[in-house]
């Protein structure tokens, strides 16, 4: 098991179980940005924020073996969506990291994920006494990016059984709070920290914002 210097209360779940249909079926998380798979950039930003990190993905787990992280598939068949990935992560955490109180979720296609994501979500969650804290930016909520009290695992299972697949629907139906994040400065350009790479055009945008592999690191937010 991978243990990091991040918050031991938190198990991070990187959601990479989608079909990548708008990317022509190419595995988004494995597409290269600045000489590395996109998922490697997300891992680098999330790793210091969680005590343990796992990847939620379906299909052949071998394609993620270079990342040396546990690969946890959905417990529901047929690509049931990110809520199913959250549930899989919670079930894994209850067994493998029983001391973790929270699950931090993020998709594998947001290479500018904030360095203070977990800390800010955790502060808001505790201050509001909510069961989940959802990230937002630019007046838009990003329910896939959130911090979830692991005690809601049963409620997640019930929601899935009742046909709920969208994380925003689950968050709306449960006690949630919203945390707004400002744009980050990447090479002098203001970028949404939750900019997600869904299309080939998005990929080119992300590639243009990252320095070359031999260049400097992107500015920290």
C-alpha cells in the first residue's frame, strides 16, 4: 500500500473509469502532456494531500501499472459513472485504510488541480458540519471534485441501487457545502483550476499551458 506524507484522515480516489468518448475512445488519463501522462500530473498534485491514493478504473488494470497505485474497479457493471467510482473507493478505503475519515475524489483529467484542494474542502466540511464539500469555480460546481465523509458510503450505495448515477444529484440530496476556488496563474495565464480535458482541442490547450519537460514547473496556486 502506498502511504504518503499527506493528510492521513484522507484517502484520495482518482476517477479514471470513464469511456473517453469525446476523445475518440483514447484513454484521456494516459494522453501525454509535457512528456508525462496527464494522470501523472494529477497524481503529483494530489499525492501530498492524501494519506493514501488509489485509481478507480475499469477494464485492464495493467495500463495503469506504471503509476504504482492500487487500481480499484467499479462494483457496478457497465460504466455506471463517477458515483459508482466514489462508492468503489469508499468500499476499498473501509477495508484498506480504516482510519481514514474522508474520501477526496477527483477525475484524472484535471491537470491543474489545486495544491490546497483537500485542506480547503476539509476546513469547509468541518465548519459547516456537512457530509460532503464540493469544489466550485467561476460560478460552476464540480461535484466530481469533492471531499466526502466516509460515513455516507451506505447512502451512496442506496443512491446507486435507486438508479442515481450523477454525483451532483447525490450531493444535492445530501448535506453538502460548496467551496469556491479562484483561477490559478499558469505561465501568466489565468486558468480555471478544474479545467478538464475532454476533447482534442482541450488537450492542445493544456499542452500549450504546460512548460516543456525540460522547462520550469507551472506556477503553484
